[in-house]
């Protein structure tokens, strides 16, 4: 687990919010999701299943999956 990941993800997402708040207030605001769907490294999955990346470029959203790219 990455230390303070949730907080820094909130800081990043807050930059693109229609109603941004102060960084101090972010601790009181929940993320709009509860988990990432990723599998860690294991004997069968040496590199894990995939890495989750959240990137916001504009108001349009897309989802991309890369299969067998390792």
C-alpha cells in the first residue's frame, strides 16, 4: 500500500472538480469509489494483473484495457 495514496488522489481529483475544496478539507470528503480492481504479483501472475491509472484530461471519459502487453 502506498502511504497517503487516498489523500494525494483526492488532491489530484480536486483540481478538476466543479466545486473544489481546500486540501485541508479533503480528509473529510470520501472518494467517489471504494476500490481499484487490480491483482498483486503472485506465482501465477509475476507482474500482477494490471496497474490502475486514473488520468483526467478533459470532461470526456474513456476506459482502455491492455491485454498481454507484458
